[in-house]
C-alpha cells in the first residue's frame, strides 16, 4: 500500500508539473489568434403576380468566422468557418414555404432544420521572401471572375497555391488550383458541372484552374490585367 501511495504521489506531481509547463504556451497561442467575421439574417418574401405564379417566403442565415494565427515570423495559419450552405458557402435557407396562387395550396418545402457548418478556408501564408506572400491550401479564389469572401452571398473557393510579389509599383500574381467549388458556386455553375465528352461522366469542380495577373497604381487609378485558364473549358482575359 505504501508503494502504491508513493507512485500515486509521484504521478500527481508529474501531472501538476506538466499542466503548469503547458499553461503559458496555450495562453500565448490564444493571444495570437485574430478573429473576425460577419452574421447576416435575411427574410425574403417573393410574390409573382402572373396567373399561375408562385409566392415563397424564405429565412436566410449565414455566419462567417475567420481565424488566423501567427505560427512564426514568416508563417501564418488562416481558416474560415461558414454556418450556411456548405456547397456554395452562401445562405442557408431554412423554414421555407411555397404557395401556389392559382389553387391556394401550400407546400412546406423545408422545416426549420439546423444550418450546416463547414470549413471553407484552411491554408498557410508564407512571407519569408521580401515583398512576397505565398498562400498554400484551401482558400478563396481572389480573381476578377470570382468572389473570395462575401458576407451576404456565395463564395468561390479552391485548393492550391497563390503567390503575390511586389516589384516597384507593380504587384504580380500567379495561382494554380487543382480543385474548386465552381460547379456549385458562381455565375457559371453549369459550365463547371458538365458531362465529359470523353468519359460520359459528370465533371464536378475537378478542373484545374490557373491564373496570372499584374496590378499597378497610377495616382488615383488602379490598373490590373489578368489571364485565366480553366482546363478543357476556356481561356479568359480581363483588363
């Protein structure tokens, strides 16, 4: 019994020492976390005056929370959490009702279920090269064709790498993504959710996306030029 008591005392001291040793680093880690975001609720009431048209009432919710933490002087971790629609990072429409005007029938499209929680950004930003930032991982598609972050709408994301460097008055950008959510989110969903003419199978957001751009500021005017290539889809230019 004495031996067991002695071992228990040693174990208790060891646990206490471990807890004390790790309390301060955890506290410091929390201090280094930056939190930002937005909360939006929107009630929509649609009514179609055309005979045979429909009306609908929708409750729309979206919470976007950004968390970033400094790993060291050259590396930063970034993440974004969405409470809403996990496919397009947009609103969750809950408790929707649709009423057909011509026969006064009512159809409950969805009950008041819970919104989905998803992680839309998980990446690391490296700044160890002068005037350069390299972001690798799951991130927003920050291009003229897409919306990387939107408190009030859909967001386009992809997994890949983005590099931006400033040379004098010009900022150069280059990015490559091997997976995106463009088949679910954006203005050209149908284009990225097509059937392959070679395999006959559905191609859902797996097309490679590559883009390069140049941005400069001349007095009050900002000029930028971009080129984007979507694998087996299109090439696009914008100035």
